[in-house]
C-alpha cells in the first residue's frame, strides 16, 4: 500500500493507494506545531477507523510547500511506518521536463499536478488548483512543465475583505442565488464567486489562445466543482489529481 501526502499551507490531503486504486482519502489541517508523534498517532487512528492495516504500507511519498513540517513527517514515516519518505520536487524523476527558470523555485504540488495532467489528459493542458493560492500550471503539447500563474486564493479574499473593512461581515464561499446582490451578504458572495470565475475564465482564455484550441482545462482543489458549475471553460474536475500525480511519480522510482 502506498501512502501519499500533499502538504499545503492550509490542509494536508492524504491518500492510500492499493496499486492504482485510491482506497482512502482524508484531509487534515496543516498544523505546523504538531510533533512527529502527534502526526503518527493521528494517522494510526485514521487507519484504524478506516479498517486499514498500518503494516501494509510499503511506501510513503510526499509533496510539501511547508518546509518546516518536512523533518517531522520524515521522522513520523520512519517511526510509525518503518519507511523513509520520498519528498518530491522538480529534480525528482517526474517523466516530464521542467521549464521553470530555476526548477528549485517551483512548488512541488505544481509539478505533481503537471505530471498527473500529462499522464491522464495529455498536452497541452492547464491545471487550475484552487488552494490557499489559485495556481495555473501549464503543460506543453510535448510534455514540458512550462510554469504558469499564481493568484490570491478565495480564502485570502474573504479574510482580506473582513479584516480590512469596518462593516463587511465574514462570509462562506458559495454560489449566490443571483448576480446582483440585494443585501451585504449577497453582494459579497456574488462578488467573490463571480470575481473568482471571471479571473479564472479570463486567464484560461488567454492561455488557450497561446497554447491552442485543443488545450485541456482541468480544475482541482477544494472548490473546483463549485467553480466548474459556473465556468464557461473548465472541462474536467479531478479532485484527486495531486494524489494521482504522487502515485505516478512513486511508480517511476
């Protein structure tokens, strides 16, 4: 069994694979202060509740954009699974080329998404990942990770509106009932939803113009399905894209 961890700034997504089958997926908060033992006990409890055998794990692969957690996860892997985790970066054996100016600068999750997109959908392709930041990752027609764009995420916009104004309330991100809000809550929700949609579709339009009309447009991340419902361009939603990419990279080792 392979255990794959995608460590983001807000959440850690965990997947358990039996061969190519994803048999379990969990999402935990990224708590930087947790010890290796706390991570290990948490995963042990998750496995127990899911009726999975901890001893069946024969590999541990991780993509992380939170470096401070990496030594703790490495210790957790050794102590609780008896395995040395493989941390993926742009210099790993990915099966695609990385065309970033300095490959070490690109986030591990972004190249992992590129690997998954190339293997599942082919190229050219664009992956929109709706995480703490909204990232756009571009794969060329011949399998090169070209880079992309990084934009402020939905949560940043919500917290910014709330913290930088005196009267605007905190809201949840949701599709509004109507475009024109007739109260403050509705107006904020409409602005957030259609503002995010407009940004995503606008950027995708420009990217497709540059890459060609056959470009595959894929969304992943927590709000991907909600965004696809209003998007005029997104063709595929793949909530497990990053976990799948981690499995594909592990299988190359």
